[in-house]
C-alpha cells in the first residue's frame, strides 16, 4: 500500500487506487449510509481526487440519515471500474437553481477501495438506465451542469 498526501496529512492508499477515478456522467452508483441504508444515485460528479458531489431530494430519508451520521460510501460498478469511495458526507448547498427541492451533498473521500485491484475480474458493463419521460432527462442535464460548476 502506498501513501497519498491529502491536505497536509498522509493517508493510506487502499487496494491499489490512490484517488477517486473518473467515470461517465450519469453512471449509476449506490450510496450507502447508516442503517444500513442504500439507494441508487446517478448524479454523482467527481470534484477532485478526494471529493465528489451529488444531488439528493431534500425530503429523502437518506439525507436525514446523513445529517445524523455523515459516514457514507458510494459504490460504482461500470465498464472498466468497480470501486467504493468511503468518506464523510456534508450538505454543501440547500437547493439548486434549476431544482430547488434538491440538496447538494459533498462526500469527502477518505479512502477508495478498488474491487478490481487483484486483476482476477473485469467489469464489462454497468447498470443501464434511462428516464422514461424526456422532461426528467432535461432536468437531469441542468442538474449536472450545476453540479459540475460547483465541483470547480
């Protein structure tokens, strides 16, 4: 295991992955919070090597759980990647310009677990999904634009 310098303090790099990898916009992942409680999330945006942002509905039980206990993990299984980002979540912003009922949550990643590090398996594909109504797809595109802007 190597070490990665983050914010002046070193941390252990787990299972061969030193930082949060890149993924395609709209990739479905699973957000796991205290409970255990897990939900699919398709709005996650990489905001650097140890940070990601995603939008959650303001009335979601998941958000209430994160407010009580910020420990969280986000797992992705998609073509070429299988990893879990473990960290602490906090509300970055209440409401988006194009979606005022959504809350922007930041996951400060403390470690990334690479599920493909041993080389025995590879991910050929991930969960395939789509919006069934075009109006939701249009709204999703606006959410991504705003999340990308906040990620900078």
